C-alpha cells in the first residue's frame, strides 16, 4: 500500500524568517513521521534555510518551479542544479498559476520535466481544467491533453520518478473544492490514461495527488477515494497546525 503523499505549496508567501518559523513548527510534530511522504515547497529565497531546518528529519524539500536550462543569460530564472544544491528532492511543474500568469504551456511543462529529471529531481506535474472548461463538459479532454503533452517522449522508468497532481483551477484558492466523487473521476481517468500509454502496473504505482482548497475537514473524504494518493496543499499549508492536522488525518 502506498504511503499518503502530502505536499505544501507555500506559493509567494513567507519571508526567510517566516518560512523558518513555519518549518520549525511542522518539524516539531512531524520530524519522525514515516507513515507519509511529506514535502515542503517554499519560495526560492527560503529553500536553503528551510533545508537546514528539515535536514535531519523525514520531511522533504521541493521547489515551486524551474527553468529548462542549467545555466545561461536567463535573468530571473533558476535551474535544476541550483534547486538541487539547495537540498530539494521535488519540484512543482506546470501549476495552473504558472500557466495562467506566466504563459506556461504543455510544451514548456514538458521541457521543465526533462530538466528536472536530468538534474535528479522528482517532478510534481500539475494538470487541471478551468471552471468554463468543466461547465462545458471538457474536463477529461483538457486533462488528457495536458497529461499527454507533459509526458510526451518520456520512458516508463522516467515516469516512475514523477508525481501527477490534479488541480481543478476553479477550486484553487476559492474555498470550493471538488467533491470526492468529482476528484475520483478525474484521478481514475488519469490512471487509465497512464495504463493506455504505459502499462497497468505503472499506472497502479503512479502517485496522483488532488489539489484545490484541501483542508483538515475534507482531507479524509478525499484520500479515502481509491485513486487519490495524497494532496498538494496551498493555503492550509501556510499554518503549521492545519498542515500537521492534514498529514495526521491522511494516515489511515
């Protein structure tokens, strides 16, 4: 049985000192937890400091994005080797906010995944539809396109290094989360899609997370669904007590 996978995406919140305080608060309760894969994803400026806080624990570090080149004249970007050097194991790629505000596409998501794998990082690849797309009955079509575009050209062994996160755009930061049935439908579809592209065994082993207004009061109903393996958490990860409660409730 897979361990629950719980990742906190701190987005553009927390100064270095605030991030250290938050990481210490989480560390006090979860440092020895091995019943779940716990990942903290602070902003770039706090990566090294948070890494120092959690270095002797079971908690892992993740970044929120990366560029597809290792180095060069790309002002403002950060590369896989730089992220790895900060102590990261994971990196979020293709989050809907990156797609919406920074013109990320399935093609650039694919290039970033290539860079992450080359740099020894495990990508957390995000997919999900807008409210307009859901209301138009295009959810599965959109998710299929994003999954296929993101994974184009990757081998089975490479896929085994990845995590996929289904994040309906309409549920991110809105306080409205997909119902367990809605989330399960898409998670099941993603797993079937992976089985078609790769194999049933690979699909069964793949970790698929749900993201979108996950809170302590809904994590249990979500993670009890057959194809939901964990959560990518935004706002509720910015307070130690709520994040800790989510982790503890995810451990069945």
